[in-house]
């Protein structure tokens, strides 16, 4: 299709999708967006709810194993798997998934840049909820996977990967998101719990400034 976007129909079965929805339904909380100095609530993403999971969960373990085989990804480079529910009136405005250079001053500690994103639709939306890429509209269907290569060959973020999710007019929209980092991800460590609080440590302002300070010290020592 393109050098940065690929689609796999029926990657997950209907039963697998239902199991993942049931797993997340009682665990979701309001979704936030990654800003310069942390995660924050935003009008860019209203009526969105999200839950995070690790591979210790049976359904998530099966999902990761299938993804490794199909998309040639490394389990050591994954962030927590997240499952999102968008309710009526919800949408996600235009955005990219890779980090800015300033964000990388911190995110390099947690596994570096996001080089690949996998979106897996878990249900069909009654009305709305399409994902728009440049020149392309993708309608959610059960089990469909969209693979987005976020980086250019030189390692820089690819601005052509900007995308948005249109408003859900009726029903719910359920999506699995898998973020793959360039290096081993701290999120894959068995002692790093998959809660919103501990994951958010990677995106909190105090952590941002502390890690940026030490990264700058190390960089200057190498000069």
C-alpha cells in the first residue's frame, strides 16, 4: 500500500476480539495524550477511555505471540499493550505517534523512539469512527490490523504518518494499540507494573526534567 502503512484483514478472530473487549471493559479510565512534558487530558481526545496490560495476562500473551509472528516485532521492545474505547461523541484529532526531539531526551531512557505502531480494531462501529491517514480512510472492521511505520529510513519521524480518528456517532469503538520502541523497553521489565500511575512516571513533568538533566550531563561528558 505504501512504505509506511500496511493493512492485514482478519488478523484477530471475532472471539479473540470479544475476549479483549471483555477484558478491558471494567478496567478502562479516561485516556490522555502525550504532551511535551507529560501526559495530560486534552480536547484532542474527548470521550476516550483506556486500559493498559502486560503479557502476563493470557489474552494479551496470545495477542503478542500472534503479533510477533505476523509483524516481526520484538517483545522486549513493546510498551504496555493498551485497549481503548471511544464512546459516542469521541474522536482523536490529528497526531503522530513518534516523539519530538525534546521528548526523546526522556523517552530514550524508556526505550527510545516509537518506530512502529499497530492498531487492531476489535469491533465494527455503527456510525463514524474511521481512521484517516493522508489520502486514505480506514473503516473499523473486526480483527483488522493497521501497521504504521512511524520513522523514515534515517530514523527521523515521518510526518506522512499523521492520522486522526473521526467522531463516533453511534455505538462504541474498541481498538488495541501496540507501540514498538527502537530499543529494549523499560515497560517490558517484569517489575514494571501495568498501572496508569506507574506507566505515567515516564511522562510526568518532574521525571522529564530529572532525566533530561542527567542526559545532558552525560552528553556533555562525551563531548
